[in-house]
C-alpha cells in the first residue's frame, strides 16, 4: 500500500443518534473494547455472527483508548489516563504494560485529560499520538514489543486523536477539535488532507481507516463525534458519523 493524497470530496456513510462506547478496533483481529465502569476489558467480536465474549479483563487499566493488532494472539492498547501502552493476549487474557514513557502521560496542567491515544505498529516501530501533549511519536521495539531505542517525536503542535499509518511511515491523523484530517510524512511534514475548522463534515473526527477492497482503497473512512465536545464555530453539533473521504492517487 502506498500513501496517497489529493482530496476529492466526502459523503456520509452512517450517522449515530446516540453516543458510542466503542473506542478502538482492529480489522484483522476484530477485537473491540468498551469502556466499562467496572474496570477495562476487551471484547472479542470475531466470527460470522455478532456473538461476543470478554477477551480480557485488565483491572489495572484506567482508560483504554486506541487499539491495534500486535500479532495473531495479542493486541496493543493505549491507556489514555495511565499514560502507558498495554499488551493484551486475547486468547489467555494475560496483560502487561509493554511501553511507558513521559511522552504518553497527561501533563499536570493539561486542559484535556487524555494522554497516549492512537497506537499502531509499522516496520519495527510503535507509533502513537499523545493528545494532551499534541505530539505524534514513534519508538523502535523488539519482537515482544519492548523498546529498543529512544522515543522520537515525529510531529507536534496540533490536536491529535487516532490515525492510520502506511509502511513508509506516512500517517493520516484525525485532529478532532480542528475538524480535519492531516497527513504526516516520515520526516514530520504536516499537510491538510480534508476538512476545515469551520466546517461540519469532519466535526470532532476521532479516527480514520482506508478501505480494504480494490473499489475503496482510495477512500478514507473517518469516524466523527459531530462536535459534541467542541461545537463547530462554537455552537454547531451534528450526529456522530462515519464519513467516506475520497482521495485520489494524484501524488506519488
Ligand atoms: C496468523 O494467522 C494467519 C491467519 O490464520 C496465518 O495465516 C498466519 O500464518 C499466522 N501467523 C503466525 C505468525 O502465526
Ligand atoms: C504547562 O506547563 C508547561 C511547563 O511548565 C508549560 O510549558 C506549558 O505551556 C503549560 N501548558 C499550559 C496549557 O498551560
Ligand atoms: C505474540 O506476542 C506475544 C508477546 O510478544 C508472544 O508471547 C506470543 O507468543 C505471540 N503470539 C504469536 C501467535 O506469535
Ligand atoms: C463557521 O464560520 C465561518 C466564518 O464565519 C463560516 O465561513 C462558516 O460557514 C461557518 N460554518 C458553518 C458550518 O456554518
């Protein structure tokens, strides 16, 4: 897969009437977790029917957020309150903290109480956004997801929620309060892909993912919260939605 950019337009795919408890998922494992009041857990939604089981309970976790596949039996999950990344075995339920770093924590004077948020694995690195610190980072890891080198801040200085990453290190990041998707290249260059501060389609966008078929591999699906926490232009709130943002391969 190659990074592409050139915004053509967007359309509404789905809109929700009520709030979501889904905060992270990964297509290949189809493990989805909910934010529980009695601790954090991972729900496993694999299989043809929507029959789910609790895949793991992690009593010491505080606020599970972004999630990604680590290998066929484990996932990495960002804990936005504790400021760590957990490794959770979805077969055995075993869990441990794989990565912790000051860049993942919430600074004492932060206005947003969300630390490490999105997490992805690409080419020997774990990439993550850290929302309160407005940084996009990466750290090299070994085969057990332990760090093998220092954390590198790839890009900083703008609101960041979850993201999608390509093997070459190019990321598309949902900027939530800015109502945009930006592209971050491996050298840290940040450019606008879609949306704008005063527009509704990507209001409070929280995450994005490219289509997985030949027909929609140029489509970036974007989840939004509709401006619930940051109304557009101060007052405008719309239903949460999945938007399809069509991009063209007009940039190599
Ligand atoms: C992971 O699972 C896939 C699909 O079942 C399989 O093809 C692959 O060999 C597995 N990989 C490892 C490392 O076990
Ligand atoms: C928080 O404190 C740090 C260190 O003192 C400072 O650099 C930063 O500007 C502060 N941020 C806010 C939002 O006040
Ligand atoms: C996945 O990774 C964990 C820890 O890094 C390891 O214990 C486990 O055996 C791995 N599973 C597979 C299927 O490779
Ligand atoms: C938000 O305000 C700007 C500036 O006044 C305006 O151009 C834009 O149309 C407004 N957005 C919406 C959704 O009304």
